[in-house]
C-alpha cells in the first residue's frame, strides 16, 4: 500500500488576485485574498514544516507543489482553453489535477490545504478507511435559506453560492438537485474512488454548463445566479452525485474550521485556519 500526503502553495501575482469580496468589504479592511497572500508569506516555513513533521510522524512521504514550471505550464494550457477562468479558480482545479497525477503512483492520498495545520500524531490513514469512500468535510449547514439571501450576504465562494450552483447544474443534467456543499481543504481518497469520481471527464462541457447557468434566471432569482461561478467545490459536489461516489464526512476534529470562534478545542486533529490567524494556532501547536 503506497500512501502520500501533499500540499501546495501558489503565490498568485498581485495583478491576478481576484478581489471577490469587495461587495461586502468594510471600509479600511484589506481584501481577503490580499490578506491571505501576506499571511502565507509570513508563515510559510512553519506551514510547510508542520506538514513535513506530521508526515514523518506517521511514516508517510510528503510532497509540496508550488509555483514552478509544471504549474506554469498547467496554467498556460488552462488559459488557452478556458480564458474566462480566473487565476484563483485555475489554482483550485490544479489541486484536484494533482490528486489524479499522484494516483498514478500512490494508492491512498491525503491532501492538506496550505492553511491546514496538523495538531496530532494520529495516523489519518489508520483512522479513516479510504476503501469506504472519499473523506471530505460537508459544509451544507452554512447554506442560507433563499428568503434570507441578499446581494451582500454571500460571495462567489460562500457555501450558499456553491449549493445553489450545484443544484442548478444537477437540474441541467436531469438529476436530483439534492447535493452536499463540499470543502476540499482536506481530502482523503484512494485510487478506486478517485477514478469513480471522474472529476475531469467532460470538463469542457461542465464549464460550458456553468457559463450558461450564470446567465439563466429561469430557475433561480438574480440574487442567487449573480454569484454562480467556476468553483472546483461546486463541480466536486456535482460529480459525487452524478457518479454516485461513496463519501465519508470528516468530523470537526479532523477538519476543524478555525474562523470566528476564537478557540481550538483540545480534541482537534487538523485545524483549517480559515481566518488566517496562524499565530493562535502556533500557540496551540506548541502547547
């Protein structure tokens, strides 16, 4: 059984940052993507080393992917084929692409977003039997009811936007609109389920469908459709349902969203540092 842990960090040039949150940005605040970029730069070494340490502790190899020639070639090909896709979305399709590249060599794969920090030496692969399905976190509980949505209560990356976008895609495919919002910050998968997911099959047509739906107000009102996009997690949700892929939902210990609550419980294994308050996590990491 060959296993691998990987992460990636693509330092998007300032000129290509997608300032998606300007519609809800408070005066004097730094746009989320700009703030994230600065925090990653400041904490780069610790973010890399904590993952290397975890991989060493469980005796699994680790690989880091960055803004190298391989990524640049991928981005160039993507732009040539799909010039309407933003750099941010290319980066996030790339991390799924890496799953398939690694599956050519490895049987089981654990992906950790660069802002995910392991606080444990417990072996993920021993705790989660990847033969039972893909391990991801479900974020459907954060979806807002349609009647409470306004033009400033969501962004193109909010769970609400992804949920209704996936619904629209499933309806377009004549499938049940029922879906689960997926967060791909942590993914555990084996080769069998990854192949069944078949993420990039008919990829061009799926992007065409996304484009069509961005201009279709027949099913959902404008306040919903205006935030449809080309999100890797939207397509992930659609593919899970379309191909009937088995899923295991990561619990809050193995995928802890550190956002607004200001604390990290002792039982947490992996912290997904949504708020980019890495200093707080390092204090927990060192305790």
